[in-house]
């Protein structure tokens, strides 16, 4: 039996994501709530778990409150974090 795979299966946006995915990489970090304390300087983000290499930065709004966290490197092999 030969599976039928169309040309578009390798050129779609979803296929591109699947082909470049890093096993166990962290691609986003969602804040449960916005910070309640403003920060005047950069905030360090530490990612812990069983994987390695994930780095992220906290983005402050104009008032200094942490607005979101942006992953700068997904790392790999995270299955708990």
C-alpha cells in the first residue's frame, strides 16, 4: 500500500511549521495576570524544567508593568516546565 501525499502537503504553512519544529521547544509563555508592580529596569525570565536552552524576555508597557513574555529561543526537550 502506498500513501497518497499531494504536493501541497509539503508546502503548506502547517507543513513548514511541522518540519521546523523543535521537539519539546517552548514557543510561547502566557501570563496568567498582568503584573501589579511596575518595574524601572529589565526583568529576568528564568525557564526551568527538564529541557535546555529556552530563553525569554519580559516586555514592559509604558508604565513599567510586565505586559507579555516573548520567547527568544525555544530550547529543546522540555516535557515539563
